[in-house]
C-alpha cells in the first residue's frame, strides 16, 4: 500500500459516507445498493416508510439523503421541507429522485431545499460522483464547524487564562491582596478622577506593631502566617467596589478610599485596628499587648491636579509614624494643607 492509498484509507475510515435512501419501492433500494456495493467508503441505508424518515436520519446520521419525489403518505417535497426545518437534518444534502425530468418539478424541489435532482435510476458513475460530492461538502462543513468551535473554545480558555494571569500579576503572592504595583496604578487613576470631580480621597497606611520581634521569636513562617491572617480578616472591611486594600510592603498595608472624608476613613481604620486586635495572634515581644496589634495613619484631601499625587500617601505615612510614636495600637489622622 503506497502513501496515497494510506491517506485515502485514513480519510475513508475517519469520515465514511453515509447514504440514506427514502423510497417506497424496494426495487429501487435493491438497485442503488447494488450500484454502491463495491464502494468500501460508502455505507448504504434504506428507509421504505417516509413517516419514519426523520427518525431514521437521526439514528443513522447520513452525509447525504436520496429522497424519492412520489411516495404514499408523505410526498418527497413535503418531506424535504420537514428535513430542512428539523434541527438535526436541516444541513444534510438532499438529492431528489424522480421518474421524469420536468423543469417545474425540479424548480419545486430546489425551492423546498433540495441540493440536487436526479432522474432514477441514474448511471452508476454519475450517482457515485454526486453522492461523493455532496457528502464531502457536508463533511467539510462539519469539520469547519468543529474546528471553529474548537478554536473558539481555545480562544475563550486563553482569555480566561489571560484574565487569571492578569489577576495573579496584580496580587500579592503571600496575602492575596492587591500588590503595591497595582495599588499605585489605581491610586494614580483615583487621584486624577478625584481632582477632576472635586471629591475627597482618603488613604490609610497601617502596619503591624513589633512585627520584627514576632519574626525573631517564632520565625518567618509564623510571621508569614500572621500576615495572611490579618489580610484575611481585614480584606472585606472596605466594602465599596472602588475601595482598595493592598499589601504595600513587608508588614505594611495601605487602603484607598475614594469619595471618603477623614471621619469615614478614621472609622474604617479603627475597624481594621480592632479586627486585628481581636484575632489575638500571640506576640509576647510586644510592649503594647501580648498579641499582635497595628498602628494606622489616615490622610484625606480633595486632590488638585497641580499637586503631586504622592503627597497624600506621604501624609498618611507621617500620621502612621505619629501613631507609632504615640504608643502604637491606635489611629492617627494627618492634617493635610488645603490645595
């Protein structure tokens, strides 16, 4: 068997041609079966009762249908219309068989959805050629549809993976909070938006009191676990879609609160402080409590497009420093000069 024969065999095995004849005359079926007997890639099926044609087609899955024009119970034109309206058969090629070559009848057959028209019984070579042509066109269409669906599924999966990768790129690997790089991008956007719309923008900076002592006593794995527990406890406290909470670096966190005044920002900072305190994570080295606490700094301003956007973060960081100097485990608000 040479390469051409191998390719032909592979093609025939992968996509056999399935011919369904619907004709009330069994003698026609015998004749067509005889004509196709030597064609190894063509499977022949016969349905004598036109009322069972749809069921037969659904069961067999033909690649082409030979349909007699004149039959009892249901004529070929009516049945052709049924095939064209049925979801499982509407695209299958239909070759109409008739005992006469009448132009008007031909036109009616094509109007009903037939793909071809043959006067029975056709010459064997012509019959096989037409069956192959219509079957292969149908199979190619199915393959294109399958390829398109596979391509679309692949594209959708790729889009999902890209979205997932984008999320991962924007998240801190340890805590699952937004990372500093993405926070700074969001912060710059909100600063410009607040400057344009003239509303207050608040920032909370907070970090863990005596975190180094916790690491020194229990090790960095326990320190990491502490950061994860705190992130899990406080991530839902800022509740609005535009609110952002991020890990800023080390044991330091930052919260961005658009359209929030200093009073509202202090309330959220206090909720974060008490939530962390209530976790009762042991920290014997702390001079504040025998468990983990945080200190927080709050800064609020109505941004000015002429002012540097980093100023608000700087004021929040200075307020955090004052909270540390003031005894820790507390919230301190900065006094931000008017723009």
